[in-house]
C-alpha cells in the first residue's frame, strides 16, 4: 500500500501535538481515575487524547488502520497500521509524576517504519522514520559509541517477570559489571539512549503500543532494539533489550548464556 512517508511523519507529529494539548489541559486541573478490567487506570485525558490523535491520522492517511490503547483496532492489521498509546504512563500521570508520554508509530505490513514520542510536560518530542535518522526537537541524535560493559550505563524498567526467570542472575551480573545502573523507565530511558545518555535498556513487561515508536527512534539513532530473545519487535512483543550495538550484543549473549546454563 503506497503512502508518502514524510506526509505520514508530519501527521504523526501533528497528532502528538494535539494529544499534548489535551494532556496539558488535564494535567493542570486534575482528573478522576477509572479502572479497566486489567486493573490499570484510565482517565478522560487518555480517551480525549486518543480521539484527537485518531482524528488527525484518519484524515491524513485514510487507507491506514488504527490500533489504539483506549479504542482498540479500527481496520485490518496486515497493511498500514497506526499504533497509538495516547498517554503511556497513566499511573504516573494520576500520581502527578511527569513520566508519561504519547506514543505513535506506523507499521507497514509488519515492519515499523516511523515513530513519534512526545513527553508534553518535559516539552520534549523525538521522532524518526525509516532511513531518515532520529531527531529531538529538530536536532539529529545518535546513540553512544560505548564498547565495553565496564563503561556502560544501564537502565531497567518493569522487570517483574525476570525475577522468576533464569536470566535474573544474568541481569545481576550485568549490573555488577556495568559502570552505572538507573531505572528511568517509560519514554525517558529510550530518549536518553537515543541521544547517547545511556547504553542499554532492559524491560520485561511491555505492550507493543508502549514501545513501537521508540523502537524506530532507537534504531534510526544507530542503536539496536529487540526483545530479550534478540527478535525484532512485532505486535506480540512483551520485552525489550535496546542499546548501543556493542553493548546490546554483549548483553544478549550473556542473557542467553544464563538461560542455556
């Protein structure tokens, strides 16, 4: 299915900006919290932000389906597919912690081709499209050239499932052998990775809507973005290993060695 990649990227950025306006509005005045069936929170900010995004994307690229966190799938999954999380980090949002963002990505027949990640309270937006590099507010960014784990800075997100996994020990060894460990989480550690401020991100409990745009951004910044098995992201992805190429390779080998052992 043909489309103009620059036009699609421009639409995604416009949609993210529209969502940011909604989110800032409710951030300033506060919102009531509802709970979904999966025990995760949702607010009027989530829903109205997704509505704003869908309105822009549907007009700009009517041939594409849209799969959103709050309103599900509209259209077919096997062609052009927008992936939308209007407010990734709702738990932070409702607790007045500014670690949340809007995530918009485009998938073309199963391949992620562009992404926009907007953190409205930080006033920071990153974007990338296939072959076009990664950008932070108009400035091109690149991952670090770190080559040794002893010089690497690591960040972990939600790693709850790893605590019962054979790779838990391998993660502990990586932490011991690294230069620094942090837990920035959500959009924040991926933005830092893409701009050279971190070298490795590990998460084990994610949804593709949380990370699709960030996968494109990290990749176009020169990094590697896979799941913990080393596989490219898909609609079924639930874990992340993202990093500067040399550090990613070392971490993947060590995590697999621990599992095999």
